[in-house]
């Protein structure tokens, strides 16, 4: 009997779903008759509904009571149940019901603060991320009360949260590949207790001799970004902070401001006036240079932002900025801003085109780096882009170079994002908790202390077993 869940989806003539879980020797399997187009359309609908539910809660933080969180979970529960029924079809509903009830006793009684269930997800990106789908049926729809007393709300909020894989499990998302054996799947599961000092594989180690090397990129106008920069800067004993970048732009001296003012007057009366195309050329050149610099800072993990060498290399690259889809829908973009500087919005395609020039071996496309950093893309409210877009940032931060990527499935308030990430980093910095476990703790801490359910919107791709440690202690 396994003590982890393994969900695998493959496509040949139909999509075939296989689910392995505790209490059952053989996996539950079924074939979905839903077409790729139907699944993609429902994914768009699903994320659209999640955005609507999130906006109803507003952006205030903290919330005053768990009632709003209950509404949010109920909303995506109804939507997720519809998704599961659509995926399975009427002829396979019994399989889905059996799977959802399989954990009902175990999940409803466990304390998520002390443990989580390893859940391995091996499914194409076409599908709705399974951590925001109600995979477990804790109460059963027939048992739900329509009238909830105020004193019952918090306990019920916790029960409703445990219906979702993202709230009960440490998620291990792997790229579609050959089926894992039981031994291989078990090997992905994290240790249930905090790790003691001992040997850790290099691929699992975020190397920190005494301080964790973090490179920070940000948009200085966002309150959450300022809070995150302060969080990192206030922990010099455990964090080796490089940044934030872009660097602050020096203010002009009094003489410089006077000269600039006279230059504007001079051009205003027709002398030395720029042609519109000249100004446009300068702006485009500045953006191209910025994209090149950004690509270099991301890819050159062995260099600090000032060009000096860094050892250990970047182990974490953290982005606190605007992210989303371009207005024409053709690409994705990142917006950063320096103190006293202009907003620089760069398309990810432009950043990607600059990556190869900074590759350690330019002849190798998509070079694999065993010690590549964890990337935390802590995107905030932009009002631009469609929900679900952020999974496409895996193209910019490929898992062949970065060992793990944390993103939000849709935009979240930047103040929430800052507090969520601070809990995450405080959890991994002692060096005993894995990245997957720390993300689980952050979700529940925000739900318990802030009655805020948005932690479920964060997902992790790549190695969930990364742990902070000193190479001298763990690799010798």
C-alpha cells in the first residue's frame, strides 16, 4: 500500500487517467471522451471563474472573518466538480466518486500544519492544475449545511480547504514522460519529518554555506515589492541578497536639473528638436539593452548584478513585479522599475532570445545545469492578461536550467504575495523543510491567520524536495 498519491494523464486515442492512492493496491483508471478543444475551453472558463471569485473578495488583507474564504472554496468546489464530471463522463462517474471518497477519513482528520500527503501529478499543461480541483470529498454534498453559524465558519473553512489537493498535499509536478514505477514515485515523496543533518543529493541542495544566495528583481512602485525587498535585506545573517534590480537611478544634481530644463526650453523653441522617430528609436534601443541585461542577470547565476563573481551561485531568483500577457495577446511580459527610473516592460520572447549569448556553452541549446536556481515568480495585480497564463513562464524559466519554478495561477494582491513569500522563506531558511513543504505551510498559515485562501493559487513545478543546506555538511 502506498502513502502517496500518483495521478497520471496520457493521450493516445483518448485521454487516459490513472490514480494510485493509499488503501488500494491497484490504481483506479478511466478514459475521458472529452476532446482537447473541450478541455482547453473548460480550462479558460475555470480560470475566468476563479478570477471572478477572487475579485469578489477584493484586495484587502487581512480579511475579517472566514466567511469570504468559505465562499471562495465553495465557488471553485462547484466549478471543479463540474470539471471532474466533464472529464470523466457519465459512464465513469463511479470511478471519480470512489477516488474522491478514498481519502475522506484520512484527510478530514489530519493536521495540515504537521504533515502533508505527497501528491505526484504527471499531466499535460492543457489540464486545469489539479491542486485547485476538489479531488477529495470530505463531507459529501448531501451532508452540507445551508445555514452556517458564525462560530462554525472557521472550522468549516478548514474542512472545505482539505478538499483540494493543493491544500492537503505536497505537490510534485513532473513533465509528461514514461510512467513511474512504484519505487520511483515513492522516491519523489518528501520525508514526513524535518530533515536532520546528513547527506543530501546535490540536485536537492540549495547551497548556502552560512547564507542563502538570493537575487532579487522588482518593481519599486509596488508596496508588496518594497516589503519583500525589506524582508530579504533585514536578514543578512541568513540571506546573501543581491539586488534589488533594476538599481536605483541617481537623481540629477541641481546643476543637472537646471541644464535639463534649459535643454527642454531650447528644444521647445525649435532648436535641436528631436524627430518622433528619433525618440522612438532611443526608447526601443533602451528596451533592447534592458532585455539583454535582464537575460544576463538571470542566466549568469555565477555573477552578481555588479559583475563580480558569486560562490555559491544564485540559489534563488525572486521576482516581485508585474507579469502577464501583452495587450495584443501574442507574447508574455515582465514589468520592472527602479527607484527614480521608468517602468521597463519587456516581452519574454525578447529575454529568451538573449539567453543564448549568456549560455556557458552557447552550442548547447537549453543547457542543463544541475545547480540551477529556484525561481519564485511572485506576480502581483496587473489587470492585464488572462488567468492561467503564468504556466507559460516555464518556457522562459525551463526546468532544464532551473530546478524549480513557483508561480501564481492568476494575479494576487501584491500585499498578500509579499506576506505569503515571507512565510515561505522563513520556513526553508532553517534548512530542515523542503520547498514543497514550505509552500504547503505558507498556504495554511495565510488561511489560518488571515482567513485568506489565495495560497491555493500558487503552484510548484520541478523539484519539490529542494532544501537549504551547507555543501560541506551535506555533500561530503
